[in-house]
C-alpha cells in the first residue's frame, strides 16, 4: 500500500472521530432539554440558568465540533453555520431549540454520513488511481529494467565473444611467436656455425695472402708500399695524357659545331611554337574531297564565299594548298561555327546563300551543345555538381576562349586542382576553395559584351546567380581590383599564378593581338546604324554590316572614314587596315 493511501485513510478516520464527537455533544444537549419545567421557574431557577448556560456551552462546543467536521467539505461548513444560527435562536425559545437541536442532529448525522460516504468514495478512487499509477509505473520500470537487462546481456555476450576471440587470437599469436622463436633459434645456431666456418676460412685466406705477398716481395725485390707508389705514378701519368687529348678534341668539336647547333635549336623552337600557336588561335584547316570543291565554295562571281563570310563573320582563305581551305578569325567560337558550317556544306554538296544561312544556324546550335558538354565534363572533373545553368552556359563558351594563348576552360580546371591540393595540405575546405578557383575567370565569357574588368564582371555574375560570398570575393580579388580579405581569395590568386606562370602556358603577344582585334570591332560596333562587325584577314580588314534603312550610301562612306580615322588614333598595328562597309538591301516575298 502506498503512502498516499495511508494518508487518505488517516484523514477519513479523523473526520469520522470529529463527526462522532459532534453527535455525542448534540445528544447530551437534547437530554438536558427534555426535562419539563414551568416557564416562571425555569426563568428564575439558578439551576435552570446554570443548566441553560451549560447547554449553551454545549451548543457552542457542538458548533465548534460541527465547524471542524465541515472544514473538509463546503456542504458540512454550511450545515454547521445553520446549526450555530438555530442554536442562537434556542436561547429565546427552548422548545424551538429542542426541535432545532433534533433537526440539526439529524442533519449532522446525515451530513456526516454523506461526508463519510463521499470520503470513502474519494479515498477508494484515489487509492484506485494510486494503485493504477503505481501499476503503470511499475510496468514501465519493469519494461525498462527488462530492456536494460536484455541490452546488458547482449553486450555481455558480445564482450564475451570478443574476449574469446581475442584470447583465441592471443593463443594463435603466442603459437606463432613460439614457432618464430624456434625458427630464429635454429637460424641463429646455423648462423653461428656459418660464422665459425667463415672465421676459420678467413683466417686461412689471410694466412695464404700473407704467404703470397711474401713470395711476391721475394721474387720482385720490392716491398708492397714501393710497388703501389710506382703503379699509381704510372697510371696517373697515363690518365693525365689521355685527359688532355680528350679535352683538346672536345674543345675543337665544340668550336666547330656550337654556333651551328645553337642556330638550329633556336630556329626549330621558334618554328614549332609559332606554328602551333597560330594554328590553335586564329586559323582552322578544312580538308576537301577534291580541288573542284573550291570552285563550288567560291560560287558564281564569288557570291557563295561572300555570303559565307557575311553570315559567319569568318574569313575564308582559298589558296594553292591542295584539297584544303583555311578559315581565319580571331574569335574561336565564331571560327568553329564557320568550320562546322563549311564542313556540312561540303558534305551536303548544296552550296548557295540561302543554304549557307540554314546550315549556319544548325552549326551554331551544335557548337552550343558542344559548349554545354564541355562545361559538364569540366564540372565532373573538378567535382562540382550544384552550379546554376546560366553559369554552366557561360563556362561552355570558355571552351573556345584563350588567354595569352592558354585555353581558359582548361586553365580553370587546372587552377581548381592546384587550389584543391593546396587547401588539402592546409586542412581547409577544399571544395569551397576549388569552387572559387574554378569560377575566378568566368567573367571572360562576357568581356566581348560587357565593359570592365573580367574579375569584377565575374563577381557580379556569381553574386547574381547565388554563389556564396566567399566565391564572389575570391573572383573580384584575384587580380587585386579588390584587396583580398579571405584565405579563399589568397589561395585563388596563388593557384591562378601557378597555372598561368608555368613554362609554355601563355603568350603575351597573342593576348595583345586578340585585344587589338576586339578593340577594332568595338570601335566599328559603336557607330550608329551598324548591325554586325567582323574583323578578318588577321586584323588587316574589318567588314561592317549596316542597316540599309538607317544608313544610305553617303552615310556608309562617312562611316568607313570615321572608323578608319578612329582606328588610326587609338590603335598601334603593323601595316594597314582596310575598312569595308557593306550596305545590303534584301527583299523577301512568299509564293503561295
């Protein structure tokens, strides 16, 4: 039985005792009131007065007992208050007091019974709740203890199994150690025997060597030291003579061949570097199935080649090279689109201005797909998966972009790997630093279209497409346009310098050449009425396409003169640059 049950039982017993005391006092008062006396005598008799006082005291005690009995419940308190009120009225009227006392006694008995019954029910309910709570608590504790015991038993079994396994391994290890000790002891014994045999054999050899030396000294008539000195002197003289002859021959050969060989090495290096750089940067070669295809590419009165150069912006060079034509353009993306366009036209066989425009659009979409695939391959190689689609498109355009002769997309991949290695060595967040290094030159994809430094352009792009602030700061600070403030920015600068500064990575003259061509196109494109601008002939010619509705023939002549004059004032270049303004009127009608 719980502590709560015991407290409830004690309270019930105390309440019952109080009710019994109240009943006894009420009965005693009633017995005193049952003796009949005349009214006058009762009023004057001192005994009656004393009895009345005693009855009043009894009634007061009865009220006190009733108040204590009804303290546990509001109903009992109200009944005790009524009883006190009736008892006060009994001072004036005795008969009414007796009747009221009997009524109060009956009410007290009934209230006491009610209180006792309610107390019993409450006690039983509380006891039942306590027993239920104790039962639930006990069941939970038993379940928890059972679970704990099971876990401890399972843990004990696992530990026992591990201990058994460890003992078995220790036993096996002791057996292996014992076996190894036995082998070592046998080997040591065998080694001791061999050492003893070797020592005996060495002693025999020393003795034989001593006998041989004595015999040689006796036969030669020289001691060992004298013989050594004589031999060394002879060999030294012979070696000096041979070395002097060899040095003279080497010097003569070097004098006769050094200058010629140096010229060959320098010329060969210059030729290899120049041809590789030029072929990669500004010229593409397309092989033809036959020389008769050149005539079809040129077209009647050159209309096909003019249409091709006008649509693609790529200069088509047709010379005496057998079965090959050259495509020249400083913009590598445009040159690749032109190469694919011409290749598809040659394979199709239909070459005319309208067909050139159709194939050009197809080739343009194909190059865009190739750029997307190149961007995806670069991201997979670097290990970046969550990049905005617009940034992926811009990265793909860098496949055909070069900086100082170095491919920008490959430069980004190389820079990311270098930065990741440095970050791993420094125990930093390698993934974040690789992301900063991989995106640091993303602005170069828009330097043709947006004014400003590619670092600031790239930072604006990264911020626009939701890149973290660490990446944005590393991009804008990698050329010190903004002072670097984070370790990511510093490592991005270092990895960029490592990738661009390695031998053979870049060519300063190529970058200056590309920037000059870009500036030429920008000068012409900034004029009013210009629709398209193409730099051709390696920058020796610029072709400007104007809108025929905005520029007339006189305006075209003025435009050509203004562009040529501005180029002369702003740029430095070898030779001369031809400015050609093309004003073409085209009328299209549909036959239904």
